[in-house]
C-alpha cells in the first residue's frame, strides 16, 4: 500500500518534467492564469507531439488532425 503513492508521485514528476526538459514548457514565473496556461499548453503540446511521433513511427502514412489543430492554436492573435 505504501508503494502506490510513490508510483503516482513519480508518474506526475515524469509527466510534468519531460516537457520542461524537452523545451516545450517553461516553469510558470507566477501563479497568474496566463503563466499557468502557457505552462499547461506547453505540456499538452509535448504529449501531443510525442503521440504524433509514435503514431508516425508505427504507421508512416498517418496524418493526424490534432497536429494541425495544435499548430494553429499555438499562434497568438
């Protein structure tokens, strides 16, 4: 029963630290909604990009619509 919290904490650390190390997300400088939103957006972009890379490796002819949506949504108006 004591191993489950360790596994969950380790999973959360990996989930949030890989995008930071990969350069997709910067740590929020403060807790403003804009800063936290940019961080969570970077984390989301990282995992979607990783999913696209894995899907492309499995089936090279796969083109996902989500990649296009993320690309368009990353532009600031």
